C-alpha cells in the first residue's frame, strides 16, 4: 500500500504495549503505524543503557496487531540511548536469528554519537536481504520505509568500497565473537595489502585465544546453539547473495550508462536540428561576413549563447536568462544523470522558489516534491548535512568567476 502523507497514517497503541525494567530508568513503548510498521520508542529524560531486550513485549504487540508471519518494518527512536547491555545485544541477535521475523527493513533514527558504532554493528549482523537505514526524524524514517516497500524483492546494492566492506565484515565478526561467543566463526579477511589487515589479524588472534580458553567450558544453552546455527547458515549464503547483488548492481550500472548515452545522442540530435533554424542561419551569415576577426568571434559567441539558451528553454519548458542557461549547461556537465524535471527543479531551487511553489509548477504534491529532493540529494552526491540550495549557489558562483 502506498501512503502519500505520513501525517495521515493510521496509528494504534495500547496501554499495555510498554515495558519498564526493574531499575525504572526508562520505559519502552511500541506503536503500530499503518499496516506494517512497529515504532519503538524509549521514554526517558536522561541518558540510559538499555538493560533487558523487550522480546515478550515485541511478541505481544505482533500478536495483537495481527502481524504474525507478515512482513513488517521496525522503526526505532534511540533518543537518549547511549549504550546497550551485553544481555540486550544478545537479545537482538536472538530476535534476528531465532524468531525469524519476516523483516522488510530496520530503521534507526536519533542515534546518539555514543551509540553510533553499536548501530553500525547491528546493521552488519542483520541477516542477508534485510535492509538497514538510519536517519534523524520519524517522518523521514516513514519515507524510507515507503521507499523500501516499493523496492521489496529487489536485492540491496552491493557495497563497492573496499573500506566499507572491510568495516562491515570487521563489525560483524566482532559481534559474533563478543556478543554471541562464536569463537570458531569464519573471519572474512580483506584483500591482500589492504590497510585494515592488521585489525583483522588482531581480531583473529583474540578469537583464537578466547576459543582456547573456552574449549573446556562448552555452552549448553539451546538459544545460543540455535542462533549460532542460523548465523553460520547465513554466513554460508552471504557470498552467494553478495555475488547476486554485485551482478544486479553491475547490470543496473550498464543500463544507466546506456540511458546516459541515449540522452547524449538525443541532446546532440536536438542541437543539430535546432541549429538549422534562424539562429543557425544568422551564425552562418556572421561567419561568412567581412567583419574583422574580433567582431566575428564576439558575435559568434553571442549567437552560441542564444542557441544554447533556446535549447535549454525547450528542455525545461521555462524562459531563461543567459545566466540561467549557462548554469544549466554547467549543471548538466557535472551531473549528466539528472533528467529534465530534475534540471528544472535545480534551477527553481537556485532561484529561491520554495517547495510548495516548485510542487505546483511541476504538478505534484508537496510530499512527492520532498521525495524527489531526497533522491536528487543522493544523485548530486551531497553529504548528509549539505543542502541542495547551498550546493547549487556555490556552483553558480563558479560560473560567475569563469
């Protein structure tokens, strides 16, 4: 089901959908949002360490909300949570690998700096195929859930950065050894010569030491054995899934390159056709005239700018100044993956149109406009705290300099 406004999503809770540990330092509450989202929140006014994983509460809510055996999202507000107890971490792993919830995605928001590494570790040990996202607001978390819902069944893009892959593997191995005491787990080493190899070697040495020291003390807990078996099976399938994800990513990249080449051909064809018009005739007249070379060059440059402006106007269906046209040309050169609508939106953002004005101009809802801006932020490869408007203003300033 597609929701168009997160504010209108139905929300349901119950007086007993909460849990307070014996210490009384905080209360965990769960709320159902929409048809398939469980929103978990820690109610506290001070920084806390989560003590005991709320497995009974989660099972109760899933049962009473009718989500048993149905795909669901977990959105978790981690405001004021600065650490997780060892018991809590083991509870999370038990949830992931014993309860076998059909999770469509896990989304954390408001992650304190002290908990950032733990959050990344949880992401690293998620069973293959379960997406993980992090953000800063509930509204954006709901938008991410909607995006993941539309991508359901498609593999997550494979990481193509050696350092990111190594970090994920290191955190996953650390969790298996430290959280679950899996001292015989396989540690996937980075490529030979990689900067992170010393860290992996230290981890492998620690693993060997712990394995030897615990050899005379076998664990008998059925939950641990079941979790370990599930995690090993997941490890065995990881390489296969990674290969499939890599293949899908490469295929998508090839199709994207084909589309880019097609757009380039269309732009070239359009330029050739347009330049056969009156401006092209004027261009030829100036080129063949007896005017001095300096005057010719100046006039030809003016005509080229007019042709370029006319082409850009037709592309985005909007009147342009020569400055705006130059900005669009530079933007296309730096980001050829932007489509016509995105180019127009970039120009309107640069011209200080607000979100509502842009949405009305291109005939979409405000929510749809926010989704487009989010995708454009990724297309422009901006950092998390870098705004599109500031980036476009800086780009326009470089045009003024040149």
